[in-house]
């Protein structure tokens, strides 16, 4: 495969792109992932003859990758907070009544999870209980990170509905 001028330019300025991403995200591993994302983005450009400034285009692609990373991180934080609120409400003291209520809540959550489509349930459990990242789930299942986010969001929304129903019943 012949490298395009854009990719040749990227190869020459890769250290600069790595420094930019590492400086913005503060993590070498994440920066390396983002640099790979930039490479993929640039490799998908079909006609780089229409790009006047390959360096500026490459640096903007790197900046966009960083911005996208922080947006995803923010969305994941919001989902984590919702799940935290749903599943880990503060416990004042353990009493027989609270134990029964907890078991009922657990059964309701299990029932709600069983009612979800298998793929959504599996992705949710991989992420929330298994600690598997969105990126890794996407890789394992051959789907996009956005699809992973959608599946998790679907389950979180269903659990939020369950919480609201249980709150209104008590």
C-alpha cells in the first residue's frame, strides 16, 4: 500500500502529535490510543490533494481526538453517577426490614436485567460488574464504542425507570 502525502506527513510529525495528546490527556497509554485513532482517521481520507496544509489538518485531527476522548469520558462519568445512585444508595443501618427491602430491590433489578435484550444486558454487566472499558467491549464484540454506549444507556434508563417506580410505590 502506498502511503498518501497526509499519512507520510503524519509519520514525520508523530512525535509532535504524541506530545500534544499526552500533554492534554496526561496519560501515555491514552495518548497512544488517541494517536492510533488519528492515524485511522487520516488513513480514511480518500483524497488528500484537496488539503492545503497537511500539518494543520493532522494537528486538528489530534485535537479533535482529544476533545472526543474528554466528551466520552464525561458521558461515562454521568452514566457511572447514575448507576451509583441506582445501585448504591447510602445505608444507614442494617435491620431485618432493610434486608428484606434490599432483597426485593435486588430481585426487581435482576428481573429488569433479564427483561433486557441479551446483548444490552451482557454489555452492561461486562462494563459495570466486570470493569471492561467501552473500547474493549467494542473490540471483543465487533461493534462501535457508540453502540456500546447505547446498550449501556438503554439498561441504565430501564433501571432508572425501575427506581422511579419503586420510589413512587414507597
